[in-house]
C-alpha cells in the first residue's frame, strides 16, 4: 500500500499535478493578475468610491484568474461559465477581505500613502488567495476520486509454472 502511495506521489511530481506544483502555478497566475489589479485599483478609487472600484476590480480579476486557474493552475478540462459560477463565493470572500483591510487602513490612518495602500491591498489579496487556492483545489477543480487513485499493478497471470504445492 505504501508503494502505491509513493508511486502516485512520484507520478504527481513528474507530471506537475501535485499540490505543490498547482500552488506554484496558482501563485504565478494569481499573483500576476493581482499585481495588475492593484495597479488599476488605486487610480480607479480616486475616480469613484473605493468599495465600487474594488468591486469592479475584484470581479474582473476573478473572472480572469478563474479561467487561468482552470487552464493552467489546476489543468482542469472543465470550461465555460460553470467553474466561474462554482467559484463565485471566492469573489465575495476576496472582496470582503480586501475591502475590510483597506477600510481598516483608512480608519487607522486618515491619509495613507500609495505604498501603504498597495502593501495593505496586496497583503489582503495574499490572504484571500490562500483561501481561494484551497477552495478551488478542493471543491471547484477537484479531480474525481477515480482519477486520483493509482491504478493497481497488473497481476501476472497464474500459469502452470507459477503454481507450487506446499508439502
């Protein structure tokens, strides 16, 4: 049994389907989109209320990252709007975490600088991202159990030369 588990882990490492490989791809895809979203959020929040700007940026960046995560991070065959709808709660959670962090920053410091806003927003996105990874990996893009389980090794056929009698 231990050998089958080691074989499955070796296969995951070789094919890049394990949790560590998926998390690395998740960080690269999600981190890239988050940096772009952060660059858009600060100027957008100058033109409209922060909560509105954050809602727009969160929705657009989540749609983009969900598609990237489906195709790249988790290598899911599922396409279309279904994975986006299934991951919709992560949008709400990310929005609440980032909005609470930014509103908390502005309550603590009346006029924080752009660097403080960026650090706060990116930190909140990092925390939300870890939760998002867990939800997407375990619930949204989870592979069926049959695909996860290693196939049993082929048993050699029992022939005339393979039978021995004990005395």
